[in-house]
């Protein structure tokens, strides 16, 4: 253990952390290049070649030149995802306007059957009708 002092361990951890962060930034730039609808195919190819041939310079130039757009595109994508989720919730709520789930309806039928308000035959018919409608 004397061959590897504590400071060297901290420096190794720092370099490892920076290496991981570098890959994170590189993949983030590559994802942004492919997701950007404003770039033409030749523009995407050019940025990819630049980032792969000269990775450090290419990524830093991309972040300097198009970094603000990266953030705006992320915000736009998350707003679109939120709007799609809200639309899904509205459609799901429109299909069930009472706000109760199917299990609530089946539980209500079971209670009516248990209390004797519904015969076995009526309960079976109501259950089949409910299951056919869902």
C-alpha cells in the first residue's frame, strides 16, 4: 500500500471522474446532433466527423457554437412530451367520465349481489355486460 499514496488515489479518482464526464458530454453532443431537425444531413455528417476525428476540439467547438440551442431543444422536447402526456390523460379521462375505475364498478356489483339486491343470474348478466363494455 506504500507504493500508492493517498494523493495519487484522489488524483486517480479525479481523472476517472473527468473521463466519465467527458464521455457523458460526447454522447450528449452526438445525441443533439442527430436530434436536431434544423441541421441538414451534410451538417450532421460534418459535425460527427469533426467530433470523432478531433474529439476534444470538436465537442468544445460544438458546445460553444450550438450550446444555447442544445438547451432550447431540450426544453422544447420536454414540453412536447408533457403535452403528449396531458393529451393522454385527457383521453383516458374522457373514456371514464365518472372518475371511478372498473374495479370500483365491479366492487359495487359484488356488494349488491352480496346484500341480496341482485340474484346470481342478474349479477352474472351485469358483470358480463360490464366486462364486454371495457
